[in-house]
């Protein structure tokens, strides 16, 4: 089982990034998926949720209206479109799969700074 995040980097405040999470080794379309983030010195917080079919999504209040979670079950890939980024969005972002098992990616660093 593998979850591999990509797309992180350094961006100025107000900018955008799109994170991807490529899944393999399990039936991606059977799993609800989540994005979490962990800022330095803090715990891991839930950012967004998407159901296995993509028909249901939820967001943390701090990112509502700015972030969009989506998935492509044909490509076994999860996405997080992040717009209007703020310095407080700086964190390592992790994708998570929850179904008959629970799996985590290794994380991708997002830094929002001028």
C-alpha cells in the first residue's frame, strides 16, 4: 500500500497550489479520503474529507471557501486545490485513506511566505 503526496512548495500569500496524492496497493474507490496538516510544534489537524464516490465533502472552518478536495477514482488520485493561501496554512500536508484499513502518505511541505 502506498500513498504518495506531491505538489507542495513555497508560495507567496494569496497564491495557489494543488496537491496530489497517488494511491496504490488497495481499492482506492472503496475508501473515504482525507487531507490533514501538521504545522511545526502542533498536532495533526483534519483539513478536508471526501467520500469514496466523491459525492460528499467537508472542510475545516479555516479553509472553507479557499480549498477544494476532489478525487479521480479512475486515476487512483486525490487532490487538494488550495487558493488564497495564508501564512497560517504553512504545514506538512498528509493524505489519509480510511476503509477496511487506515493508510497515510509521507507528507508534502507547504510554505506560505513572502
